[in-house]
C-alpha cells in the first residue's frame, strides 16, 4: 500500500484562504484568518484520512445509505 499522505506536499492554507475567499464572494476579515486557516488544517487532515483509506478494486458505491 502506498502512503499518499507522505507524497502530498502540505498546502499553503494561508494563501489558499486568501485566494479562495474572493472567488467565493467573501471578504475575509484579517482577525478571522487564523481561525479559518485552523479550520482548513482540520479539514485537510480529515480528507487525508479518507483519501488514505485503502479500498479494494471491487468496492462499489452504495446505492442507498441507511443507518
């Protein structure tokens, strides 16, 4: 199994927040930049966990999710 997290460089989340906000029509108050970047760090870590979970080639998406 390949460790994709080790292959993926850490993104510059400060630059991402600054670039994404205007594209989304948002004005990012500099006082909130730290909190926004902290949230992006948590989301990046969660995405790495999901993306790094090994699935067999035979895995298929569930047509209906039931709890």
